[in-house]
């Protein structure tokens, strides 16, 4: 299926690894030019070279920390008008209320929650003026399946779900669509970090994380976590005109995991 994205410009935050990089790769495969933002300049440059070499698209890297005040405005100014924004930056740590202090909570929310809101504010204003555009927020299943052991994440993700729905209901008046995606378990670097934490907690050795993964897979749909490219392909489709009547919605992508017995990691 031709998604008719060739020649579009996409800005992806958190674009140097994980889901963000998978989204960038899916867009590049469709012929989109890219702006990639992340904190790691070396990773960004390495992926820029790969994407340009493999797909022949234009890729501009923007090393920045979107948790910093003014960073979103500076990034938006550097990118100019774009057709697609994917907010994928963020890394909220596991933790219950008693062991997640204020500094940790604020630092995590400054990147994922306020980074998404601030980036959207800047790009949405530009998209309203051009009367077109798509904003896709990568949120997370914990926003709808609340987890006390991931309290900062589950609370923030719930807020981003409401944000995406409310803005997406208004945005269509200006030709702009806003969609959220709640992936379940995805085999990313961050997922492996969580497995290591679980291995340390349960087995006393973080290096035994593969044992935790093998145990967890027994209860997962298809016996595995999702691949990042599966999320990237969904994002590319939702950003295209093939999904032109979708806005103000949050798509759950967990193969039914939220309806099954709860995983422990």
C-alpha cells in the first residue's frame, strides 16, 4: 500500500533509538525527509548516516534536551514547518509513591509529559497556520492499565491520553489530526532496563534479565513483546492520508495483553 508520504517532512523526538527510531525508519522507507531530535548526538549522527544511505532521504539531527526550558521552542524554530510530529521522547523510571521522590518525578515528567506538551504547542501553532498536519503521541499502555509500581509513568500517560483526545477534538477545525498510541510491551533498550531491574529485585542479579524475559513471554500474546518496527509501521499509517478520518483517539497496540493476566514486569 502506498501511504503517499513521499516528500513529507516529519519531526521525531526521541529519534535516536527504540520506538522513535523505528518511526523514523518507517517514514524514511516511505520517502519522508526527517528531523530527528534526541539527547545523544553520536547516536543521532550514526542513525542519520544509516537512514540517508539506505533510503536516500534528507535527515537533519537536532541534539537537544527537551526537558530544558525553551528547548521545544528552539527545536520548532530550527525545523520550520513540518507535516508530521511524533512525540516519542521520554524515559520514566519504575517506582511506587514511596520510592519516587519529587526530583525524580519532576525530571521524568519534564521530558516525557511537558516535553510532549511543549513540543505540541509549538508545532500545532504552525500546523494550524498551514491548515494541515498530524501529531502522534507515543504514550504507553500504563495510561489505561494503571500500575502502582510505575506510578509516575501511569499518571503521566493518563494525562497524555486526555491531552491527545481533547486537542484532537479541536484540531480538526484547522485541518490537523492528533492521535495517541499506547504500545504494550516493546522490545526496546528501555524494556531491557526494566527487565534488569526486575532481575535484580527477584533474582538478586541484574545480569539474569533474560530469565525474566523468558518467564514473561509465556504470558504475552504470540509469546513475545512487540518489535519497534511494528509500532513504527502503525505510526506511518496513522500519519498518512489512509487514516485521514482519525483524530482525538488513542490506539491501543498490545495484541490483547490488557485483557489477559497481568505480567509482573
